[in-house]
C-alpha cells in the first residue's frame, strides 16, 4: 500500500544560505522523486515547497540535516494543497 501524496511548505532557519542548500535540495529531491521548488528568502532563511509521500519528504529533510556545512536550526512546516501536474524540482531566483 502506497502512502498518500502531500505537499509541505517548509521554511528552514540556520546556516542555510551560501552553503549549497538549494543545490543539495534539488539533488536529493531528484534522487527521491519529489517535486516542488526551493528559494532563498531575503531574511537568510530558505523556503521550500515539496511534494511527495510523507516518509520520502522526511527522508529528504534527514539527508539535508546530514550535509555539511548546512546547519538547520529549525523548520517551520505548513500543509499545502497538492499540485496535480507539477513536474520535477526546481530552483527559484
């Protein structure tokens, strides 16, 4: 039985800009088959919307925690409506 597909809005706080966070996010999302996007925010945080099975999204977050020099101090999480025809994971500028 497969898990349902969900979409999460995540705001990562910590040492998350200028440390390869967006590059690592895209690489991990592509590897795990997740869709969505990631972008830097003006206040130094990083915004991500990610869509997939909840367990796979958690795996992505776990992998990001393990990447150095990325340091995630906290994550704000919000449920979002699923986007039906989204393809891939991308950077936003």
